[in-house]
C-alpha cells in the first residue's frame, strides 16, 4: 500500500520496520533520497557519455531479434 506521509513519520516507520525485518521494503537511508532533487536533465546521458540510450525493444529489433 502506498500512502503519502510527512518525512518525519516516514522516517519513524522506516526505522521501526528496519528493526523488525531483515530486508525492509524502505529504510531511513532511502527516505533521505527524497530530501533533495535527484533527477537529471533529459540530455545528460548524451552529454556525459556520448551515446543516445534506446529501449530494450528497439535494441533487439535493430539487432535482428523480434
């Protein structure tokens, strides 16, 4: 179930779940990822790595696998 919640409540829940489960679905470290903008520009792969990403389906089609 996905529920919107304040960061403080989510952090508390993540800590509680982490203390009970060996592999919790959310951790306090994951909650911290929501504290800052963690997206990138649409052209960042081309700019930084020099290639245009493509979907797996297009890649397979271009290499003769349908």
